[in-house]
């Protein structure tokens, strides 16, 4: 879990470190799997057990699982998800190989972007002095920015388009920004992916306060637009629409 950084030099030094492909020590899970899961729960991220790698396949019984080691084990994951310390300890100890997902749209959302765009955006956000919350990297090429939720706005006529509030099974259809809110989930670090030494790991840990997603959105959409070779205006669908 990443430590608080005190000062501009520290921020830039740590950013340069992982941009060179060298993860900070605390992001690798050296602090212990259970401790990292409990820290995420203490920060308000509701957790539920997920599948794990079985070699290069998924631990579930589904033939040709489309999201190996990336999905919850229970169909009731939304109601099962919890921040209760005792329950998470039981799951972690009784299922030592299990990954965990965090259900979005309850306390937090996740802005999920290609890793190249995410690294560029993170550097720009830090340089601009914008508050950035927890950030995770996935070795399958994505970066996850954890934010406060916009999934339950006071005006319930407001909703997010399905291209952004997407289900993980359809993520490949959206190479740019994915907005995980109500009804979605992401793997929470530390998690193992199929393949050799492939993980989901913290770049900035859950001790960082969750920001408003709109404070990050412009920079993230701009970086994603350049990554996919489109103009930034093409990413304007990230703003809320009205239900008809």
C-alpha cells in the first residue's frame, strides 16, 4: 500500500519510478494480502470474493470463461459486498487464493482507462496539483482511478450511459474510458491474473481520499482521446444524460 508523499519532489520521484516499470515496494503486496484487503475495506470499498487463476485458466467451472480470474464467485455479489472486517478476514483466510472485487456505485466509482493514457493523465493531474485518489494498475493494460460515486445522484433522473457504466464482460468493446458505477465492479488489489507474475496492484493506495470524478474527467478523456486517435470532443459522452 502506498505511503503518503510529502512534497512535490517525492510525487515526481515515485511517478518516475513506476513509469520506468519499477513498482514501488508497497504496491507489490509486500504488506500482506489480508492487510491490503482490510485497508481497502477500511477506506469504504465494499469487497466480495472473486475467481482466481488456475494456471492460465479461471478457477470457475465455466468452459472458456471470458473474464478469467476477474469476476465474482457469487451471483449475489452486489448484496454480498461488504466492508465488515470480520467477514473479510474469514473470506481471506478460508479462500487463500481468491481474488476480490469491489462493487462500484455504492461508495465509489472507478474510471478505467488504457494504461498509457492513465499514466499520461496521472502525471498531468499531479503536475496541476489536482487531488487524485487511489489508483491501481492492472497488468492486462488498464489503469483504475477510484473516485467518489456519482451512481446515486440526488436527481434519480440522471443516469450514465451503458458504454461507461459497463459490465466487465463487455469491456473489450470500449477501448477508451470505462466508467464503473451502479451494477459494475473491478478487481481490487492485490489480485492475481492468469499468466506469469501478472497482477492488479496499487500505484496510490486506498489511504488517499476519494475525489469527485468530475475533477479528473477532463484530463482522463483528453488522454484517452489521444490514445485512441480521436478528438477530445468525441469523449463528451462521459457526461451524464437525462433519462427519457
